[in-house]
């Protein structure tokens, strides 16, 4: 299954979105990158995780984080700005942010090898977190692994 479709399907599972956002907001992790790592596990795909982490760090610094910051900055009402116009603009930024996540995931998928035997989800999440340069957050990563269905989701 293609990464984007897989991510859309698993993100709506109970606790997945919460675990992802906790890793993003509380631990500085990139959600599309973590979902890619979990997808790799489910598909048994090898990949150059260091190259993927390097791509994600640059994308997040120059594209993902700035778009998220804009979307969050314009969420509350602004005196002097029409609420309807502000919300329309925020939704447009949200759509662009989501499209950017799709572009990133397609790029990460292109770095992945062919399918093989399923891998351990937690281990691939841990490998991705380590490759991104951030110290692993075992408990938070375990929560995402469990929400996705455990060892080989």
C-alpha cells in the first residue's frame, strides 16, 4: 500500500493522532517521518534512514514548521481582522500544510526499498528518532507503536 493512503487510514485510529501530536509538540518529532517509519515496518521495507532524516530536518525547518506556526498563529481571533476571512485563510494554510506533508511522504516513500517481511514498529520508530538527531523518547514512541497495533502493525 502506498504510504500516503496508509497514513490516512491509520491516523484516524483511536490514539494514533494523539500519540503523533504528542511526539510532535512535546518532543520535536516530525509526524510524517514517524508515520513513514511505521509504514516501513508494516511493509518490511529497507531504507537509508539517515538520508531520510536529513531530508526531513531540512523540510521541517524550511517548510513544515513555518507553515504550522502560521496556521497556529492565526487560529485565535485577531482584533481588526474579519473572523470569516481569517478562518478562510487559516484553512487555506492548513490545506497547503497537508499537501506539503503529502509531498514529504511521497519523497520518503521514494527512499524506501521493496516490500519484505514485516519489521518491528517500535524498533523502526526508535531507529528513525535516533537518526533524526533527537534523543529517543521511548515512552512516547511506545505509545505510538501501541496505537498503531504493536510490533508489526
